[in-house]
C-alpha cells in the first residue's frame, strides 16, 4: 500500500511540473525556428530553408508576463543568413522575445 501512495505522489508531482512553468531552452529554440520558417514563407521566394542556419539559441532568463500573457525571455542567438548578392550575414547577440503557450507548443508573440 505504501508503494502505491509513493507512486501516486510521484505521478501527481510530475504532472504539475509538466503543466506549468516557463519554456525550456529547447522549447524556445523550437519556437524561434518555427517563427523563422514562417518569415521565410512570406519572403516570396527570396529565401529558402537552406539560407538560414540556427547555430544556437541559449536561454538566459524568462519572467512571467504582467501586462500580457506568456513569458518574456532573454535569449542569446547565433544565426547565419545567406543574403542574395551580399553573402552570409551572422546574427548574434541577446534578444528579448515573448512566448505564449498554445495547444501546439510555445509560439513567439508580439
């Protein structure tokens, strides 16, 4: 009986952890990747998927939104973008983004 109680408690705690909290670094990286793919589609063929390479997305910190829902996260990005006639441009540095949890995962928002 004691084992059943412990297993139930572990299951309940794991469900609470999985359902709450700020986005993880991998979830942030996925949201950034999805946003870049959406932006690529709106360039009318100027860029394609091979033109953008996400080298790294590192989570610095996230705070829960006060005025808007979601989380405001500071991230450090390293992205290479192949520009027509210019060559590869490196986008590096700290950026602030807003993320909102949806049914299909975390999404960037304004």
